[in-house]
C-alpha cells in the first residue's frame, strides 16, 4: 500500500487518507479527528504558516490582471490569424 495524500478537514472533524495498492486500486480511509491532539497541532501549525490577508493581493487587482492578460491573448491570436472566440 502507498499513501498518496492525506487531507485534513478541521471544519468537519475528519481526516482522509487516500491510498493505492500494488494492483493499482485506490481507496480512502476516513477517520474522525475530533479530540485528536496530533491533528489539532498539525492544523494549528499549518494555520500559522499561511500568509496573512495583508500579504495577499486584492481580488480586484487579480481580476484586472486577468482581464489584461485575456486582452493580450486575444491580440496575439488575432496577430497570427487564429480565430478569436
């Protein structure tokens, strides 16, 4: 058996272990994390490592950048004769 991924969902008090075996079969093990000090410590550590909201770019700025990139892509497609949707 090989563990492919471990997912912790603190809001649901569960953790999920996704695994596969040598025959190529995949499955999940779902277990409760309620009252589990190890899972609580893992979640607390992960939350401390997340960037603060101040370090994240504003949604409006990201949307503006996406619009500019989409416009540039449209112009590039037109310049080489590709159809533009």
